[in-house]
C-alpha cells in the first residue's frame, strides 16, 4: 500500500475535491506525469486531458480538466484547473 498525501482540486468557481490520495496522474503540457507521496516539489502547467486519482484501497476517480496548473510540495498537491468535469459524483 502506498503512502497517502493531501490533494485539493480547485476551479475558479468551486472546490471539486479535497482529501487523501495515494497516486495522481495528470496531463502536463509535456505529457502525462504521476505523483506519489514524498514527490519533489514541482509546479507545472496542465493540458486538457484526464486527471486520474487513486485512493487507499485502490478505488479510482477520473476528472476531465481543461488546462490550469499543478503544484506539489511537502506531501500537499493542488490542481488549479480552468474547468473540471466528471469525478465520483458525475
């Protein structure tokens, strides 16, 4: 089992998700990248694509993002997306 870390997914209009996750796969402008706990600090632009999140126990959620930014530091990651659709409530 992977170590969890905190993830927040935000748009200009609302908070989409906030909680502990084990893994995130995001669409960067240079291609998809993955993030586990204890990842080195990073800030990067996001492209349009699928944001995949894996929770403890293996459950996965997927959102469609249309650009924005991603930041991770000290086991806290933030997705600042232009828009987000999908996810567990979709």
